[in-house]
């Protein structure tokens, strides 16, 4: 038997690189229960509360009779079972290698498969376990037995039997054992601006077969409450059921009667017809209760693939309608060529390219009918929508494009006094070339442009050039900057496999997002300024007040993360004003090559770090009420009720970067120091002087103080963290200009300038001791408001440090 | 932990920067010797301006109106009346448009100064006009400093993205799948030494260097060791902590120290290759930011360059470009000159600053870009404000861009001494030393030309051949190639041709290779491998063999 293990699981806290991995024993015989279908609206429960709920459920379940479970291939049993004593699960021979996976709540369970006890390295552990059973070792009936010690029970859940070589649309998929938390987070980062899912939900997805998980993660519904759940105690939850469209959402933000924390006087700017309409889109992405995947695809469609530009004649109302119509078409499950038909017939496109003026008219001077208009979209409908350049087609320039120009006639978007331009095209026939046209080697008929476009789209999507180029255009922009010829062949095959009439973008993206092509070591994706700004906002914001504020200060309080300013600073082109007009916004490559983007991000998190740190609390910004950043509701908390630095630091790192792959001693040391290196200033009466709680240290400063203090006090100096941070003699008189005649000494300057390598950190007993002490410090969210505020600010500071690292600029294995 | 693959030695050589010594507590040794005055430019530099979108240079430089129906000068205006906003049938309006708006020059005749060249004598007696508001271009041409290269081609097809790639990479054989190929600017830097300066928010492929060392580098891969981005020369740099402050009280100084220490240490560790670009940005922005800041600290932005972007007073204390509308609250106040001030004006300032700080930056190639040329409709727009305000920044179609780039005056006898300085005019006026101008050559091209007939939307659709420009005090000014080919005349009225355009007669390789040879003798054949004598593939076309042998002096 082969055993594969997955990184685990919410039940355990991982300490930096060495996250413990648990193997679970799978029991054959299961006590049935369908359990724990928490309402999707329910806020995630804190661990203690969850345990209490489970206890009650378990008591109920224990009373049920036990039963065997028969597994079928590719079946996923998304339920929990209470297991006691001995149980068995069976499955029929499959004639192929299969992978059996399950989740156990306890490691005190023995598993045997077809009579072979799984022990030592193969022993199941708490969390998710996967076993590969080769076809050669499958009998007529295959049995998995689970044995609990006397008197003990355990929960078995998330059981699946899948082929060991899964395929989706011809792409090799990850097996469930390969599909882990890191993979889930990668999908969310690339396809959902990170999403808003809780860690618990992410682990639940990681413990599902990928093809089941991806359906929950990526869909085009207006609301996906697993991907974007409301925060615990969310005050602004209307978006869980309403305002899922861009136009509706912008109107909601602008409406003085909406129950949102933006002051009434500041709302109008977000209206569809107002100047900060693009900021409404930002909030559409960052607000919980909606669907960040839908917006990620909507952003790509309207700013890249089918780009239109507000800097041209396109109005904001037309842009919003364009966005919503495209996404409604996706939501309806239309084949992709029909979605592009919706776009091609839109007012936004007609305004963008100017063919709203195109007409087929008789020219007396030339004594014939001529096209009075331009051929801009006549070219780009083929090239930009489908990737058809006309290579090796001698008829493309003088035939297809000319004929397409005739097709795009009498598409009216007339200006109406008092109303402006409409958001839809009126298809007329008087000045339309009503006869059939030869486009892409086919006869295209139709009474008006609308009918002709509808008839052209199925031909375009099956054009040989489109079949070769369009899949790469999709994946190359969305997900992979390193599309090798080998990868292109694979994704093209997947695209073609959907048949000629129903190439569905969602199915394609789901197959790709769970494929080994995407989850390969040579996949890499630099985030554009827009992607990075929106991703970091979703990693920073924890509730909808923060999304609505978006880093602004209202009623004296700052909250949330800026997005629009970050994009502006990078000169990356506004949302809906793509840098390259119809050719799309800033590319990944441009973002990667932009030193400006790095510089602005760096300076924002250093020089202007207050904008991140300060967005932790306000006294009355929440419509007159106080607001507190909800870190305590999401950070790991131990059974003793405390939040330890050594738990929070890796949690934050994984929260942003998806895994602990790059969380080494170097990152740990800096993060611990920012989170746990604060100064504890105790007054003479023993009380904490809260005004000094915010004095977080940085590693070079802390080590400068320690070194200077040691130098002054001798080798016997007390360099414990407590002494260094609480005794004025230590922190107030060491490594300061005051103790050296008003200037920093050469030695102090060198220490403050010192770069501590990971190796130095690992080998320094002093640093290691300090790190241990800082790791054991806790965040106090309860003592009083001042202490609570500084605890929240320190977490923001830690997050700001992570946002400064190279790892936020790209996604790669 | 292992040391990563970042090639420090090569970077230090290429970028003339010792800043990576950070972490040892020392500072770059030559920081203290940095000068605070504009330094004279002592090495040759190419400034490349990419006209993104496919510029219609046939709108900037046009044939003189000719009443003879079969002449080029008649066909042109007959088929361009919408793009020029003149009457379809009243030829007097064509004549007036040319007379009023174009500065006439006859090759070998009126307006043709001695010293100008007409290579091969192809254009003797041809009268053409340069748009009058392109005053700097007119003055530079008449001074013999502009090479107009006709029938040139930068991209072999009519797709923006592919043709742009071809032009920037300097390879007409490129395909869209070859995004990771070096650019001709980057290759020139590798050959000639010095750095590739991008003056944009994000570098274009033109700036990307090849893999390996000259002359045997691999043009089909990218190594950007010489690439430096200077999007805003006056603000470039990373925030740092300041020893004048007590380090314990300022959170942003603690954060700056954390980040600085972290990056310096991270450089000693192995991280994914994908992140090396980010590491590269950190070191270059930090170090070059400090160097540029030190150099420019007491170097003001010249007035005419300031005026491109914001309202200022001129040397006489009077506003440059005062608001003319007496009903405006800003009546008489100085206004910016450029329509595209944020991007292009900034690039001009960066250009000036890079020259001023050239001892630190060692520039060899400067990359610039101006977009908005995809003029499928309303190629020429006439805003209402233009009637009373010749310097309006309201949208004038592609003429706004021409004015931004070429507008102004220069030299002792400018064609319009009252014209405001446009982008390059302000730069040329502001460069303090003749040696600066002597060492600069500008190359200008779009990815493709446009069709010779306008469309029904007062614009022009994608074509192929186009005009390209080489400008500099060391350029042999004149015309290269047949300006208005006889073979085009029949195409205008040929209704069997749906999309007639300018035939391509000269590919970019020999043209820009000659510029490379001026910068670094013998480099052209390596930067443009198809010009190398040993190249075995199809040689690039050229209208007349040896046409560019004397393009640069």
C-alpha cells in the first residue's frame, strides 16, 4: 500500500517551516451521521464553541446504530460519521489504482486495508489521510477497517474514493492527496483576488477531492458565501443577499438611505455616473457576501480580454452595463462564444470602436454603396476576442475584415437629450448591409448586425487560429506568465475537448485550476498592480466596514486598505481605463519590470506605514459607534485563551503568502520582533503605562540595545526580553544618541545598519533566546481599550512587513 | 542556506554601483564625490521614442496640394479630406489647408537648406509640408539634423501587439510567442557598455538586454542587468531611516530599518527565481535613488521643462502660456504646455535629469513612449477653444500628440519664434552644453503605418509602411527613400484594393543598425543580426543599398 500524506489541518498549529503532518487512520466501518452542515451564513465558530457544538452532536450520534459504508468510485461523502469500536468500509474492485481519502478527528484509531494493518509510517493520524490502493492489490471486495480503542469514539468525515490519475477536460488533475491548503490558497490568489474564505473553509476545501472543492470555490453566482462569508458579528450583511451586480452595488454605495458606514456626504462619488465609479468596483471585490471570483473574471473580461476604456467615448453607465451583461451571461452558463456575442453587441463596444456610426450607404461620387465608417472593430473582433490574426489567410485583410466592417453597420447608440447615451444598441436595417457576407470563409447571414454577430460567433470560436490562440490568451493573462509550448498544447487540448458548441469558460477554468499544469513548479504569475492591490486588500480587510472605508478616514477613524491609490501610484492605469486601451491593462510582465511598483509599495509600508498600522480602531467612525478590527475572530487562539506570537506570526505569513515555504528563520525573526518586541513600560505603582505599549522594536534596534547594554553592564547583564523592554536603563539608555554625546556611535550605526542573515539568526544564542521569549508573548485584546488598540496595531505592523516582502509580487511554487 | 544566483559582480560592473555593499555598514565609496551640478554628457546616447498605436506620419508630413488630378499631391488630398477636416469636393480647402497649416519645403529648392541630403536623388523637386505647429521639427530639419526615412516598416502585420513586439525587439521575424526576447536598445547597451534607462512607469521590451556578453550574446533571452527604471527622477528612492532622529520613537523608521535589513539578508539566501526581479528592484532603486538624489539636489528643473507640466513664469518673469480667456478666473495665469503632461512631460524631465546625472547612471539608451495614435476616427479634431487659444490643451486628435512632441522652436532662426517649447524643444533648449546635444540621437517610430485613404469616420485604419525619424546634431539631415512613391498614385483610386497602404521598402534593421554603429562602431551587426555579413537567412530589405552609410556623422 502506498501512503500519501497531506499537510494538515486546522486542528493543529504549525510552527514555521516544520508544520506537523498527521496521518489519520481510516476505519472501515462507520457510524453514520450526517453532521455539521453549518448554515452557510453562519459565522465561523471559535474553536472552543465549535468543540462544544460537536460534543452535543456527538452525543446524539452515539445513539445511532452503526452501519457499513460502501464506497463508489469518484464518490465524495461530504458528511461526518461517529465511529466507535470497529467499523468497515468496502468498495468494489475498480480495475485501476484508486486513492482513498478521509479525515479523522483522532489519531487513536487503527486502520487496516484488506486485512493489512497500517502501521508505522502508514499509520493514519488526526486530520486528512490518503491511501493509494493499486489495482493489483484490489480484491473482489475491498475492506477498510477502523478500530477505536475501547470506550473511545472518533469522527470520520470527508470520505472519497477517486481514480489515482484523475483527468478533467483532458488535463491531469491533482489527486486529493496532492490538493492541499497551499493549492487551495493558490487558486484563490489567482482566481479570486485571494477571496475572503476562512481558514477553516480553506481546510475543508483542501480535504475534499479537488473537483468537488473547485465547484464551491469558483462559480459565477452573485453571492458565494463560502468564498466570501460575512465576518463574525458583521454589521453590514446586506451584501450576502443583494447588490451582486456592479450597477446595483454602485447605486447601493451612493444611496443616502443605504445602511453603510460611509457618511452620506461622501457617497455620491461612488455612483455609476460619478468620478469614483472605479472605486465602487474595488469595493465590489473586497466586500464580503459577494463573489470575488465573479469580479476577478469580470475585471479580466472588461479590462483585458474584451477591454473597453472610459477614456474614450464609453460612458460609465455603459461600462457598468457591459460588465454586468457579460457576467450575467457567464452566470447563465452560456457557451463562451455566446458570451462574446453579448459583448460584441454591447453599447460599450460600439462606443469604444466607433462603429456605432458605421453605415452602409450609397455614395453618389463613387456611384456605389460604401461603408461610411471605420474598420477598427472589424479587425479586433477577430484578433482580440478570438485570437484570429489571419495568418496564412490571404483573404483576411481584404476579405474578412472588409466584410466584417459591413456586418457592423447600423448599430445605433444615439445620444438622447437629457439622458445621454443609452446602455444598449439599437440594431437598425436601413443602413445595414443586409446581404450575406463572407467572413472567415463562411457565409454569414442575418437581417441586422445582431443576427449576423450571433451567426458569426460559433464560427469564430471554432476557427483554427482561435483554437490555438484563445486558450493561451485566457490562461496567459489570468494565471501563467510562463506558458511553455508543452503547456499550451495541454490547455488547447482541454479547450477543444469541450466540443464545438459548448466551450464553457467556467468549466475550462475549473479544470485548469485543479490541474497539474497550474500546480506545477514552472508556473509563475507576477501580479499586476491591480491584482496585488486587490489581493492585499482582501488579506487586510476583515469586515465590510473596512471594505467600505477602503483606507479612508471617516468620522475620525481610518479603516481598511487602500486600493485605488496604490494603482495610481504605480501609474498602472485606472480600473476601466486600461493602460493599453483595447489591448488591455498593465500586463504581469510590465508589473514585474516596474521598479516604480516596487518603490511605491515599499515606501507605502515604511514611510507611510501609519496608514496600515493606524487602521485598527476608531471611537465613532461606525456611524457614531466604536469599531475594532476583528483580528481576534480569525487569529489562532490556544485552549488557554491566549493568542501567542509564535502562533500568530506563521498564521499571518500563510494568510498572505499561501504557505510557509518562504517562512524561514529570517522572516520569523523580523516578524516576531515586530509582533512580540514591544516595550512593556511599568510605572512605579506596578501599573502598565499604556502610552508606551506601541513601541514595537525592529530586529537591528533590539540587538543594538542588547549589545550596547551588555557592553555597558558587562557580561552579567540581564538581557532577558523583560529587562530589555521594561527597564529604562536597558531600553532608554542603550543605543541612543543621548548616551554618547548626542550622536550615534560608529558601532551603534553599524548595528542599526546590520543585516542579520538567517544563518546568523539561527546560530546566535542571544537572538534565539529573544525569539523564544517574544514567541511566547501574547496579544492582549481585553485588558483595556488602549492595550487592545496597540495589540491590533502590532498585528497590522506585522502584516505590513509581510506586504513589503518580494513574495507578494508573484505567485509561484 | 546557499547564496542565490544573483550575479553581483556583473551588476556592479554594468550599473557602476557599489551599493550592494549595504549590510556591511559602509556606503558607496563615490557617494561623497557625487556632484551637485548637471554633468556634461560625455558619451553617446540613443533616445528612442515609441509612437504606440501606429502613428500616421502622413498627417505630419504631407505632399503639397497639386491641382493636377493624376498627381500624388491631388490624390492624397482627395482621399484624405475627412481626416484633414476639409471639403470633399472643394479643392480650394485642400490648398488652404496645406498653405495655412504646413510649412512647405521643396527638395533642392525653396526651404531646402544646404547640407541636407536627398539620398539617391529620388525626390528632387518634390514639395512637401511639415505641420507648422511642429516648430522644433521644422527648425531641426532645416538645421540639417533630421533624417526622414520613408517607406520604413517596423512590423510586418497590422496587429498592434505583434508589430509593437517586432519594433521594440528590433526583429521583424518575432512572433507573439517570443515575448522573452531581448530588445534592440538592451542589446546596444550590452554591446556598447552603459545602461539601459527606461523613463516610463514600466520598461518596454525595447530596453531588455540579451543573455550573455557581447558580441556573442543570445538575443533570444533576457538579462536585464543594465536596465534602470527612472519613472520620476525627482522622487526615485526608497525611504530610509535617519540617524539624526532617535531611532526608538519613530515607527516608520523602524519599519524602514526592518525592510532594509531584511532585503539585505534575503539577498544572501536562496529564493525562487521568480522573485529575483523584485530583489533587483530593491537594490537598484535604493542605490540609484540615492545617487540621483545627491546629483540633482541642487539642480533645478529647467523652466521650460517645468512649463511642460505646470504653469510657471518664464525667464522674463512673465507667465509661459498664460490663460487667454478673460472670463476665466485664471485669466493671465501660467498654464502647462503639453496636453499629455503627466507621462510625456515627465519623460522629458527624466531625460534631462538622466543626462545631468550621467556620470552616476552611465546611460546608453533611453526608452520613451507616447501613445494614442490609433486614429480610426476623428484623426484631426478642432475643439472650440482653438479659435481663440492656439495653445489649448483640449483634444485635437493626433495633432495634440504632434504638438506635444515636436512643437516649439530651436536654433537661431526658428520658424515661429513665438511658439512655446514642446517636449523635445524644451529639452534641447535646457541642455546646458553643446556636448550634450552632440552626443544624443533620437529615434522615432510607430509599430506600423496607416492606410493611404482615410475611412468614413474621419480616421485611418491600420497599414504597413511609414515614416521614421532620426534626429540629432550629429545626424545627416535630409530625406531617405522616395517620399511619395509614384507607384502609390494608382492605388488611391483602385477600387479593387480595399486597404491600400504604403509599401514597405526598408526594414528597421539597416536603419537602426547605422545608429548603433554611431554609438559603438561595429555594434550594429550584433544588435541587428540580420545585418551581419554572415547571416544566412533572408536579409532585411532596404530601398537603396548603403542608404544609411552616412546617416550619422
